C-alpha cells in the first residue's frame, strides 16, 4: 500500500498561492491544531482542509455536495468552498470561507442561541432524506438504550470507586424505562452527528452563527444530535432547543439518556487508559449531561403507547 504524503507548510503555501493569487508571498498559513497537518488557517478569511487518505477524501467529496443541500434549510451559516480539488493523487482539499465567530469545548449559548439551535434541528429534519441518500449519506441504525444503560451501569460502578461519579442518579433508568425510549421505526432524518463545541460557531453574544464538520453526517436517529447538544451546551438548553424544533418528549428524553450514558462510559474508558479526549472536557460533558430538566418531572410514558415517537 502506498504511503499517503504528509502535507507540509511548503505544500500548503504553494497550493494556496495557486488558488488565491495574492502576490508572490501569499497569505499567512498556519495549522489549526498544534502538530496538525490536515487543517490550516489561511490568512484571516479562509480555512484549508486536506484529506489525509482516500476514505477521508470520499467523505469530503460527499460533504461538499451535502453542504449545498443543507444550506437552504438551516438558519445558520454552513461553510462555503471557494476552491476544491486534489492536493495529491486521490487526496482532496477544500478551501472554505471562514465562518465568523469562535468555537470552544464549552460554548456559552444564549436564549437566542438556543433558538438558533432549534432552527438547525428543524432544518435538518426538513432536508429530503432521499436526496441526502442519493449523495451517499449513509444510514445509521438507532442505538439501543438498554445496551447503553447496561454499559453505563458498569462504567458508573468503576467511577464510583474513584469518587468521579455517584451512580445513584442512574438507578431510575431501569430496563423498562430504556424500553420506553427505544427509537420508533420510520423516524430517520439527517443527523449532523458531531454537534460539539469544535463544530458550533458561537458569537460573543451567544448566538450560534454557523455549524462546521459535516463529513460524519448520517441518516438516522435525531436523538443523537440532541444528545450531542446536551453534552456540549447542557441538557436544559439542548432539550429546550429540541422542543422548540417540534420534537416531543420521547426523542428529547432518549437524547438526554444517550448523552448521560455516553458521558459515564467515555469518562470511565478514559480513566482506564482508553481514548485521547482531555479529562477536563469529559468531566464537563458529564456535568452537562446530568443537569436536571423539567421534562423528566412532568413526563410519564404509557406502556401501551406504540403510535408515534412523540406520543405520551
């Protein structure tokens, strides 16, 4: 197998000069992350993303088409490519306009920002599934709340030994409760599948101005995006945004418990030496996911309810 080349600063500078033609020197280029090679700031207005392998190149090609499909449906900015092609044989690049704002592991989203998130979730549901599937967006089966509940229970026991987490709040999430929150058939929508602080562009006044990172999008359970928001901006804000977007109690609570189980499982795995996510970020996600929400106190599912995902 041929070893993929590693992009260097000289590689990036030559490519950028050929694309922007801003004089002999061209704009300043610098990697977005320390030690990173695939994403580069280009001056003050652009971001260059280089696919490191052929699988990533295929996802990037699909992402460019998907962003064009999504853009008319969502109220926030989606990056626009001003140039794209191959930077090495079979390896793609896209030079995107920079979306004004900032990203952070724990973005401070205002009430208007929650409305922006609601518009985002509404827009994702409005994207025609058949058109997204025609672009190659894969389908992802809903995760089992019961399997997550069992895994989270084991992880919580390990965390309780080190005083990282008190497993008591997990006790109400019984097998019967998990069964009530199983995803109903026929509810697949376009799921961003990565609504983290790194991908939410938030302005100083707490508005959500844009969403980055569309290469992992799938057709699947909208509760996954609700869960990601619960980990990122907190459970109350995530559930309020999902409710404003028209989602009922079942998908909101399913997203909440996906986030809670994920937060416990990921922190336990990291403390056991698996994974590379920073521990402070994982502890923040744990705190966000376990924030109390009013919906839990006023919702009671009926055992004979099988009609819709939102029925109570």
